[in-house]
C-alpha cells in the first residue's frame, strides 16, 4: 500500500463518526445551571425595574429589553436539556425546534444589540454630557429598542427557512442546518456574524476606549462613576471574551469543517474543533446569567440598597462579635481586686 493510500485511510478513519458522548453530558449540565441561575437573576432584575418604573432612566429601557430577551431563551432551555439527555432525540415537533433555535439567536443578537446601545449611551453621557443634556428622553430609548428588535429579526429570520432535520432522522434538531444546505448556510452565517457581532463589537470597543481615555485624563470625574464604568468594561470584556468571540469563531469553523468532510477531506483535528465548538455553545448561553450584572452596575437605586444592606450586615456582625467577646471575657477575681 502506498503512503498516499495509507494517509487517506488514516484520514477517513479519523473522520468516521463524531463521538457525541461529550455533547450529551456537557450541554445538559450547563443548560440546567444557566436556566436556574439565569431565571432567578433576571426575575430579580426585572422586578426591581418594575418597582422603580417612575425613576427608570433611558439606559434602563435597554436593560429591561435585555432581561426580556434573556427570559425568552431561558424558557426554552429545559426542552434542550431533554433533547441532549435523550442523545439528540427531539420529541417536541419540528416547528417548536425552529422556535427554540430562533429564541437562542434572538437572545444572543438582541443582547449584543442592547449592550451596544448601553455602551453608546454611556459614551454620550460621559464624553459629551453637555451636548446630550436634556436631549435624550425615554421615548428615544423605546424607539431605539424597537429598532434593535426589528434589525435582529431581519438578521435571524432566514435561519428559520433552513432545515433543522436530517433526511434519515425526524428526531434531530440542528442548531445550524442539515448537511444538504450547509454550503448555503456558511456564507449566511459569516455575513450574520459580521453584521450581528463584529460591527457592534467595534462600536463597543470605540466607545469604551474613548471613555477610559477621558476618565484617565479628567481629574474632576466622580469616583463612583469611574468605578461603575470600570466594572461595566470588565463585565463586557468577560462577556465578549468568554461567551461571544469563541462561539462565533468556532461556529463558522465547524461549518467549514462539515463542508470539508462532505468533500472527502478528513483530519484528526476535526474532532477537537467539534468539541471546542460544543464548549463554546455552553459558554455563549451563559450570557443570559451574566447579563443581569449589567443591571447591578447601571442601577443607582439597587446599588444604594445593596450598600445599605451591606452596611447593616457589617454593623450586625460587629454587634454580634462584640457581644460574644463580652460574654467570653472572664470575670475579675475578687481576691485579686
């Protein structure tokens, strides 16, 4: 047997059937954790927004929409847990399969859109406060939020027309599409990545890059404002570095690998890329649990309540510690006196 034939046999062996065991163990655990933590965190955030509705600011309109987008996706997670726990067997019908995948994309790109809006508003409020003072009202935020939803719908609507089921199986529910349509799906996915992720990322980097420069050079900026902006930058850095960037890179790379396999190109590294893609899918859904942190950083009412609660807890701890020390102090010996 020639070296070329031997290499071909090895490549084909390496490409034979991807081991889905990791996916069926990893994704249900992550989805269940995100569902519990994310649902609790988002309900708490939305409850606080609703109770302080009269005091709601322009940015809080975006945070409210962010919470709604999160909850739409979180309610689909139990069905995905069942799907992967049953070894990729979808029992809820193909229509609901497409709705579930649609809700994921709606949450992902809605989150990115509203995070971009928050970044722009922060930029205007810090870098150009005099120019925007009195010019930005709640109705502007509502209109922009509506526009964000429209743009996200336009971006992700074509995904609904791609088949999510394999020809030989009526129980599959692909997050992308079947192999027959993968060559058409990849260009759409790349374009979708640029418009829905890369462009917003560049806008956010430009906004916070300028904000950091202004805060570093101005000595009269409020300390609390500096701390809040720094925390927001850290949260967004975590979101994009851990949740968004790996997912978009590996999603398109995995689609390209599927095309290469169909064309007969096989490498052992393809399995590693597939596993990395599954990990990125678990990480990207965590944005629904991390997003409420944006609310904590941006809401003055919540921050003051949290500080007051912390202060009361510290005072109670000091009083309790003092009482314990007093009780444990030995009484003076009369003979010694």
